[in-house]
C-alpha cells in the first residue's frame, strides 16, 4: 500500500527504483495496454477515481479519453505533489487531486463512474482489509471498478511459492507483496457486491499480474 513518504527526496527515490529501469519501462508499457483494455471493458467511464494514484504513472492513459474527468487520491501528499510536478500541462489540467485512504474515501456514495486501482491489492495479505476496501469501492463507485493484483494459477506464482518456502526458513523479514488465490479474491468481489465483467493477464499462464474489471451486481 502506498504510504506517506515524508520528503520529496524519498518520493523521487521510490520512483527511480520502480520506474526507471528498462524492465520497469517495458512493464509499464504492458500495464498501460491492460489499463486501456480494462477502461474499454468498463465502458470508457467519464468520471474516474485513481486510487492510490502514486506517482501518476497512469494519468496519461486515463487522460487519453478527451471527455474524461480524473480524480486522483493518495495517502501521501508528497507523492501527489511529485506526480503533479512530473505531469505535462495537458495532463495536469485534467486531474483533480486530494489526499485519501482507500479505507475511507472522502467522496459521497455513487460519486464516480469508475474506481481505478492498479497498485494496492498486491500489498494486502489480509482478506478482511481487502474486503473493507472493496466495500468502500462499492459505496463510492456508481458503476465499475478496475482492480489489479497478483493471483495464483501461473508459472511465476508457483516459482514464488517454492522460493518463498526456502526464504521463510532462512529469513524472517516481513513481506510486502502477496499472491492471492483466484477463487478467494473472486469470492471477495462477490461478497462486496461486484460481478466480474472480464479480466486481463499480464502474460497469460506465466505472470501473476491480473487486472479485473468489476461492475456493481444488478447493473
């Protein structure tokens, strides 16, 4: 989960580590492809909440739709300031930012057409926390939610499980990224009142990263 980083230097270091290598740039290119597909599946929503927005890496993709209004929220005001500073004038004028946690979003019920959440759920091992956020998403979105996370049932999750088994014996350092059983998360979506429209895998059968497109049940 994005946490307040406190100082601009820490924000810049976070972005440098996560976005400036060749592999990360290729990964972000693929992420952008998946985001575009998910937004199309969601009906090209006109009012989108990007939460947590982090460094604003998806703002250019969200802004490709000319009539879209984009709200961007993050727990860290430093991260929001950095994201705005790094964005082009054309993108920045389309974004309205505010500080918020995914557990308690500072918006009214049915406030947006879609919640866009690409960088949160793979940091949550606790199903109760995931459920609390999904409940809040269900309250705030009028129609859809786009949620990305790591799921099992692929080569990389199998490898990670084997490697983690060895690391757990050798190292006691806490993890901050988790693989979720597909049946578990899909059940959690249903419990929160969402149905799955579609999903898109980063590399089907190989990679853990999956983007779900959800719609409020009954819509």
